[in-house]
């Protein structure tokens, strides 16, 4: 009896040790998302303070470079990064891909933090800034696919949805950390100091965060095996599109709807509350910060729920909810007077979106075999995200300018309906495919 109890205790201790390692692996894999989104928002928020340093008024060349930089870094480089790091992840291992991507993020942030202005080195300043952002865009494009693949492979069977949901926990956490950085620096430093040198601080901070992510990832175990890495289709776009066309198109379909909904109710919503609803900027910022915090906290709950109801069930809830509720929610927000009512409406939209975001990574990973998994997830996400998610704000503002703002509501709703239709084609085996 004593021997049995001793053996049982050793087994429990071993399981606890494995569980701790698994949690550590999830933290390490998802840490890059925090760095990615911190960098994205910091650049956006602080561009107001450093634009004059790199893009002086009246210089058409630098203005063109600025435009090209936004396009290239934000859109063009993401799909390229999805392909490049997908190839590395499938051909050379997930860990190696994640280490390279976070090093690139660190390098890009350091370059921007230390970069002299136009007054010191002339046209080289905006040109190097452009290259740094393209470098970061490349890294950002590859980060999602490889980390999602790794998290899906390391997660415990039957709890994959719960574990994979932490990818969006860190992703949203990066947004909130960026907001907090802005608030703290605006409180500590004067407007003049921020415009002179203070704007460099968050980029140094971003580089430090990347180093922390690198340290976390160095201890990770590789999840791919030699057989999959040496498969003839490993990391091959040709092999991916030839043998897994249906899966690739399906991922494009529901990612288009999910990504558009996510960007609409997170990054664009603050501008919508100010420009359309007439809310003051300070109230809108506070409201969205609170909403994002709750949004972040509910991700594991929805992820755990998907382990019970299945990925297909979760995606059908998202698709149906986005198709039916988007137009009423955005219409109601047009004339909302109460911040409390606005918060409730936004949280309803974010709750619906959570049925996509919480399982986004694991769902995509379950649709591809190991030899093309990182490439399939990364490339499909990057393409759909660049075309539909990344353009959400531009399309919304363009339609508002043309006086047809409500058309954007129906556009988001239609993409939700597309996600629903695609989700009907998902497997019916319930809780996910064993990876």
C-alpha cells in the first residue's frame, strides 16, 4: 500500500512538473505577440511626437517615403514574413523561427530608438526608418503563425482551446501596455521633452521586452520532428497550395471575417466613438481601455468553452453573432449618449468576437499537417489580415467621408456571414483534431 502511495505521489509530482513546463512554454511562445502589438501601438501613438524629426514639412521625397513606409511595413511585409517564417518553422523548427523573429523585432526597435533625425543625416533618416519598419513588419508577419503552431502542438489534448487562447491574451496585453506607456510618459514628461527625446523611451522599452521574450524562448523545447522537417513539402508554398488548397481557402475565409471584426471593435472603435458618436477623446480612450481589459480576461474562458463545444461550434457562434449583431451595435453606437451603454454595446461585440479570437490559432493549426503547419497558418493569416483587418480603419473612414458610413456596417456583417458559411465546412468531430 505504501509503495502504491509512493508511486502515486511520484506520478502526481511528475504531472505537476510537466504542467508547469507546458505553461512556461505557452508563456514563452505567446510573449512575442505582446512585443509585436506593443511596438505597433507605440509607433502609432508616438508618431505625433517624432514625425517632424524624420519627415520635415515641405519635403515631398520624405513625405513619399513616409507613405511608402506605412504601406510596406504594415501590409506588404506581413505576407512575406508569414511565408518566410512559415518556411523556417516547418523546415528548421518552430523554436528557431520564433527566436529569429523576436531578435528581428528587438533590432528594429533599437534602430528606431537610436536613429538620428533628418537634420543630422538627411534623407538617410527616413530611409532607415522605413527599412526598420519593414524589418519589423517582416517579423510581425511571421510571429503569429509560428507561435500559434507551437502553442497548438505543446498544449494538452482536451485543453488546447484554453491554452491557445493566451495568444490573444498577450496580444491584447501588448495594446494595453502601449496605452499605459503613453499615459505614464505624458504624465512624467512635458510636451517639449516628448517631441525632443522622450519618444525614444518606448522603443528602448520595446527592445527590452523583446530581449525578455528571447530569454523565455531559449528554454523552449522543439515540437516538430525530423520526419516532418525533412518531408518533401516542408515549408513549400507549392506543396501547401497543391495538397491543402481547401484548408488554406477556408482559413482565409474565416480569418477575413474574424480579423475585420477584431480591428473594427478594437483599433477603429476609439476613432468611431469620437468622430461619429461625438464622444470626447479622453472618455473614449478610458472606455476602450476598460473594454480591452475585459476582452483580454475573457479569452481563456471562451477558449475553455471551445474545448467543450468544439471549434466548429465556437466559430458558428462568432459567424452568426457577427452577421446578425454588427449592424445593430454600430447603428446604436452612432447616437449613444451614455458611456455605460456604449461600454455594454462594445463588450457585446467583443464577446462575439472572442469566439473567434480565443481559438483563432488552434483552429488554423488543426487544419494543416506538421510539414506545412507553420506556413499554412502564418501565410493565410498574414494575407487575410493585411487585406481585410489592416484595411478596416481606412475603409471605414473612406465610407464615412463619402457619406455612406452604414455601408461599412453591412460590410463587416457580410464578412461575418462568410465566416459562418465557411465554418459550416469545418470538421464535426467536436473538440479539435489531435495534432
